C-alpha cells in the first residue's frame, strides 16, 4: 500500500472533487467499484486509487479490484473514514483518478450506426442517461453540442454508470456538426414532426434542449423532422426518455429480419 503518497493522493482527490469534472491535466474522479471497473475494462489510464473499508472498500469486488491494480503498479492509499467522506458519500468504498482519451467528432461520425446529438443540454444527468441508453442499444456514439464540461460532470459520470467509457462521446459546435456530417442524414426531433419516421442507421438524430428544444439553425438544416407519437396531454418527453424511444426503435428495426 502506497501510504507514503497518502497526502498527495488525498490532495489530488480533493482538488478533483472541487472542480466537478476534468482538471487541466485531463484527469477525472471516479466513484465506486462499478465505475472504476468499467473504466479499467475500457483501457482508461488509472493514475491512483483510494479506498476506505468503513465505506465498503473491504467488499470482495473492491478487494479484487485493488489486488489487480496493485499488480499493475497503480498507486493506492487507504483513507480514513473521515477523509473518504470529504470526497464522496456515494462511492462504495473506492475512488480513483483516471485520464480518459476522448474521440474526435470525425471519429464518432465515421462509425457505423445511428448517432445521437444532444443540442445544448442543460442537465449533465440527462447527458449521462442518454449515453447509457446509447450503449445499451448499440448507437455509434453521442455528440454533445455546446458545453463540453457536461460530459465530464460528476452527474453525467454517475448517470452513465460507466457507459461513457464504452460509448464514443465527444463535444462539438452546431457549425462543426453541420460541416462534418459525412453524408449522414440530419434528423431533428420536434413536437410537430412526422410521426411515420423509419429508423435509419446513417442518421444523426438531434434531441433538443430540455426547455428550448432543437435550435432553429439545426431545424432548418434537417433532412427530416420527426416526432414521437403520443396520446396523452403532453407534447414532449424528458430528453433521456425520448432518446430511449428512438434508440429502441432503431435497435428493433435492425434486429428484425
């Protein structure tokens, strides 16, 4: 156990907690065994790990993870229960510092399959939920239009349950998306759109901001305007629910002979 690095690891963890996302060195704070295991399976570089038995760090899964990382030479430290609780109250006894590598917009768009674009989402939790859904039903990737920090916000990380590291995800501007669509059809989801849309694996499906919807610039540029059929009094769904409907429809279409 790298007890000689206790102070250094603790300072790193506290700094990352304070910045609520990626720091200037491209590092993120991950909370919980499931999240750390997911990052490790994706080949994400792990800089350090900390644990606290009092918070669950002595569970079998946590012990197996720490043993594997010790063999790989990843620095680790056992934190006091008090210090651990200063960093996380959601993690099950394990937290880690990682350095992910993010794909470019072109790399995401070159992949085979439907791409989901989120137009200026407000809630990082919704971004994470969409990434989780995209991974579940085999989307090519997710593009976040606007604030790149939404992707690395702790709420996004938690909502994605680790899917972020297995689902090509990038940030871009609207202009960049329109300029680099690479022959894909641009489909926007709007309340007054066509309800007879058929899933297209070469499409970029744009889901709008939680309050304002899809930006007019993207609506004007769209190849198709579509809507999810509804029978109740509401005319829209939460963006993560809308993404689930679209992605399930695309999955079902390509899975049906």
